C-alpha cells in the first residue's frame, strides 16, 4: 500500500511544477488527486507529533505547502490580470463597434489592440 504522506508530497511537487510553468490545466487536473491525498494523509498528520519517523516527511510537506500556496496566489493574480485585459479589450471593441457604421467592414488585424493584448498576456504569463 502506498504511503499517504509520500503520495501527497508527490502530488504537491507535481502541482508546484505545473504552477511554476504556468500550466494551469495540469495543476487543475491534480485537484481531485490532491484532495484525496489530503484526506488520506490527515490521520497521519494528526499523529505525526507522536511519530518521530514521520518528522522529515512532515517538514517536506510543510515546505511544499508553503510553496504551493505562494504559487497558487501568483496564478490567481495572473488570471485576474488576464481577465482585466480581456474586459478592457471587450469594452474597447464595443466602443469601436458602436462608433462605426452598421455593417461596415472592420480590419481587426490593423488595430493596435491585438498585439497589445498578446504582449500584455505574455507579460503576465512570463512573470509567473
């Protein structure tokens, strides 16, 4: 049978790697596994104070949990930035479309919004 603490440590390492690489899909795919591993490890974590053999695993887990929290906060902040960029772009598009003639062809590629949006989104992604 697999050690629940070892499983949780492995999952947190994988999630931290995914978050550090801005792979939110991979991090999200680990959520159910992480929740199950936490549930399985809880009894061992409660009993850890009476089991010195588990002390090293508990220290590793604590360090990974701190890193995981920091990476999750960064990912959530990046998502908020991306959503803000998209909301601004949508507002600009509505303003442009209401100011133009109905049915008039628009050349979206020629507008400065496209490259700015890509650069801004890349800057947010690169800062993670």
